[in-house]
């Protein structure tokens, strides 16, 4: 199978997907708290991403699910069973590491068969199990090659097959695509998502890449400074950020200041300099507020400023094939603007009229 082919479809495992639950879990290393009183649930058969910047605690959280790190406080349950004090070998989980951790002196088949062999399966049975999983991920015919003879995408698939071969209750991914180039990363993440859905796997997935998280996840847990900043679906996090950190971290956002008027049902009008937009007030009281304005919610018009717009000046313009990106200097702040579709670029120095399209992504940020 080539790198661009999709994963082959197969009948789901007979083993039922398991939930993962953290109850007030803390992990300390001496005086340093790496994970601080974290609680969440991963529902059976769902792919949940732990997302955040380096040092936020996401990888430590994943390693505690695996049993590679032990919790300092709290409870960890897998499939309703308390595994807090169980070793990694007793947890029925498998992990795909960032480095893939393939044995260079073993063939692809030997790498995948290694787990069943260690657990006591005969060589014949272990290899049969390995061949089944290699077929599932589309690597039939490559079983005799060494890892060094495979592309990065193929090596990543071998690592997934090795994790799947024991049919774990929970599959864990630690930055699995970080060693791949951008185009291959997109293809392989689609393969992982297809595999997770077709086999009804419970997956915990760690990444610092916001686009990757938005693309593959049923649910995202955003972490910051060892705690959970917000949880929700990709759309909820993008359109309804809970605070400034989430608004700025999930996709690009222009953070602007406005004045919120009196509520009218679930909505209220916000004045942003010369701009006025009607938005869900999200329980925020009237007065000064912060707003997250997504780059494609900003509309640029080269005609003269009109009612409901403010004037600005294009200071930078970048052509990215499918889109144009601009930086625009305005009375309400410097804006990052994205325009999709083929159109003539607006030259730098051009005066433009700026308006907002709220339905494309303008949100009041509670507590900001």
C-alpha cells in the first residue's frame, strides 16, 4: 500500500471499547506540580485530544493513563475499573510514541509480533496476529522489510499495528505525526481517524497542533499550566472560547476590546470602535468586554468607508495559494485577516473599509 492509500476496512474487534476517567488526579515531581487536580471522562469509542503548549501537563496525563507515570493523588479508572495503582502491563492499554520506538534490528513483522510473543503466544500465533494487523493498516507485502527501508508514514503505521496487535481497551497517541511533513501529516491523521471509527476504539491523543486536534477529535481537552482550561467539541472551543488563553490558542484570533450593551434575550449589541455587532452575550454583564474575532470574520472592502465600518490600512499581504493573509492597521487595533478563494491581492498601503461577519467567528470572552 502506498502512503496515500486509506486504511483498509475490517470488522471491529470483539472487545468492547472502554471509558477512561480521571477523578481529581494530581502528579507531582518533588515541588513541581505537572498535573493539578484534573478530572475528565473519555467516553467509550471516542477520540479525545489533550491539547496545549509544551509543559502544560498533557503528555504526563497521557503517561498516567498508560501507567508509565503513577498519580500522586486522585483516581484513574479504565472501563470502570480502578487502575490507579496498577502497572502499565496490567492496564490493557497500548501507546504509539512520538519516536515510534521500532526495533531497528527486527523486520516489520517481528516488530508487530513482539508484543504477543512477550505475552507467551507461540511464534506462529504471534505472526498470524501481526499479519492481520498489518493487513488492516495496509502494509501487507512489507512485513519482511526493516524499519529503515520504510518511509516515515509507513513507520508510523507499523507503530500503530504494534499497538493494535494486542487489541487494547484504550489506544494512546503521543504526538504521533510530529516527525512527518505537512502533507503526509494530513493524510496519516485521516487514516488514524478512519481506523478509530471503523474499529470503535477509545483513543486518547496528545498534540500541540491546533489544526490536528480540530481535524481528528470528537472532544478536546485544552490544558494550560497543569490544569484544564476548557473541554468541548472542536466547534465549541473554536466558536465559544472560555477565556483569553483558549481564544488565542485554538486557531488564530484577533483579541479586541468592546462595550457590551443591555441584553435582549440571549443576545446583546457590542460596540467596537465604529463597528457594531449583535452577539450572544454568554452571561457577561454590560460594560467593557474582550472579543475573539477570527481572521475570516473580518471583511475588507477597497471602497470608501461606509456606515457600520471603520477605515484601515493594509500593512502586509501574503499569498498562500488558497487564501490571502493580510495585516491591517485600524483604530480598533492591528488585525490579522484571511480571505479565501481566488481574488486579486489588495496591495500594501491600500486604504480599506473594515466590517465584521459575526457568524464566521466573533465571540465575547467570559471573564476577560
